[in-house]
C-alpha cells in the first residue's frame, strides 16, 4: 500500500546496464524483444519480453502455454536499468492495488539448449508522488 495522497508510480527494468537478453552460463542469449510499452508487438523468434494485462495497447488477456504456434499476443522488451519503463501511474492512495505482469519467450529449435536455463533479473521500483 502507498499512503501518498498524490499516488505512486511503478517502473520495471533489467538490472543490467548493458545486457537486456536472457543469458545462460555459456553466454548463449535470448535477446530482448523489440516491441515497446507504447507499441507492443507479437514476439519475434528467439526473443523475450513482458506484457501488462487489461488491453490496449497490450492484448486483453494472457494465458500460460508451451509450444504455442501462431500466437499473436503483444509484448514489449524489458529495458536496461538506465531506461526503466513506467508500468503504473496512479494519482490516488493505493489500497491493495495489483498489477499483473506477464513474461514470455518465443524460442525456436535453432536456439541452443541450456542445461541450467536462461536468466535475467528484473527490478520493480515503486515511488510515491
């Protein structure tokens, strides 16, 4: 909860200042998607990104899935730490507010397998107005 009567903002960003990709220990990468929060697009091959539920400009809803072909859901790339993206901007006191953030990756068989997986760290920052 946020007691500021002026409201609050929430941003998200990758913790890295130079690498937006998901990376495995062998330095294989799944690059960040090129869509933006203002103009999300369907995930490109071997890309990962985030989405906010609720519709425009993102898709109205998202569901978990594996091996989904022909998906048209809209996604944005996770930005570097120096350029966080604002995902919430509220002008009132927050009481049990929730923001659903989805993460997705579209990986082809050309992407190298990783025994331990690919990873990145995303940070959420909430700031009272």
